[in-house]
C-alpha cells in the first residue's frame, strides 16, 4: 500500500526543485536518500527529509512490511505562491522580483506491488481495445513523393539566351 508525504510552500523555484525530483524518480528509497544526501543543491536537504517522512508514513500503514523494497513511485513539484517584491532600478524605475515557492508530493510504494500493477493494466487494455488491421499502414508506406520541378534551370536558360 502506498504512502504519501507533502512539502508545501518551500521557498525555492519549482524549476530548481524539479531537477532533484527528476533525479530520484523511480529509484529505490535507499539509493534516493544517498543521492540526496550527497547532492550539493540546497533543496536536497528538505527533499531528503520529505522522502524520510514518506518512508515513516509507509511504516505506519504497513506494520511488519519490508522497507528495503520501497521505491519512489511518484514525485511531482507544483508551483506555490509567488511573493512579488520591487527592486530599485535606474532613473527612478522599479523592477519586479518574483520570489517563487513550490509544493512537492512524494509517493512511495513496495516494488513488488508495482510489478503486479502493469500486468493487470495490460490484460484490461487487451479486453477493451478492438484489433485494427495493419494493411492500410503498409500501403501508406509504399507511396512515393512527387518529383520537384526544376524552376531554376529555366531561369538560367533564359539568361543565356539574353546574353547571346
């Protein structure tokens, strides 16, 4: 059974946080924690804490389960509130500074449970979708493009006749 952990309104741009999220998506939890621990980016610390929180949430739901098989099933970063500030600029103007923040959601689940899930989806998809013939696709591949007309040669021929 999966477990969720959320981090809300963390004051870092979502783009910077997504770099870390993309790094650990689909990894085993132990490896993800090791990667985040040694990553020099500043959002790695709260991301590591969030993964640890998701692990403890999973332990609460699944007492007696093996946490060695946990995988970061889903992780996504959404934009949160943006603080708008003004910065002095030349000639009495002001530039707008947008201080962005983000929400992060991590879902961890057992790796064995993830392997069973795709089989069920494939069986359901095979039952629902009708079989389509592939003959029209083969005919479309055999068609050739029409040859291009040689317009520049005619223009060159006209120039030669004028010069003579």
